[in-house]
C-alpha cells in the first residue's frame, strides 16, 4: 500500500467503525492477531479485544464522534492526531453516566499491513476525560 492508501485506510476505519459504530466491519478491516500496544484497562488480546474496547466506549459515549485533525504516514505506519466528542450517557470503566459533554484529544500510531489494521498505540488525554465527567479534580 502507498502512504496515501494507508492514510485512507485508517480514515475509513475511523469513519466506518468508530463514527458509524459498525463494530462488525472490524472482521474485514482488522487482523485477528491485532496488537494494542497500550490497551484499555481489561482489554483482551487481538481483534476481539479491540471490539470489546470499542463497545465499552460506545456504551459510555453512544454519540461519540472522532474528527481527524492531522495525519502523517510513512510506509505502513500512520500517525493520526484526533479529537472526539460525546455525551457520557452510559457506564464507562465503572463510572456511572453523568450526561456531561466531553471533548478529548489524542494521537494514535497505527500499522496497516497487507490491507489490514494490525497494530495500534493510542495516547489519549484520559486525565481531561476524567475531569470532564467529574470524577477527578
């Protein structure tokens, strides 16, 4: 894949899986042995672990929407600077719903190999998220 194709692939993943909440699409887009370098608490391994982490986010923030701010690609790697917004309308990581609106930024380094999402390292402003839902000063 060219760097432009790799960037398009990750943008498609964000749009289809995250913004459209189409977890089933991971079966075609994500390798079964997917590696999350910085897993969410309790996230299991592989594609199924990614599905579980995504479902936890969608449960906690059912109107979650990601916006790509910037992307840089080299070879099979794509760095995406993003922000996401949502309403804390469901339980998330043991935190009962607060109905508070949040806006969170992050950077993710993803690897696309042979047309599949194979690896990710997500860095997100979790402290700000916890502050916005009111569980951290």
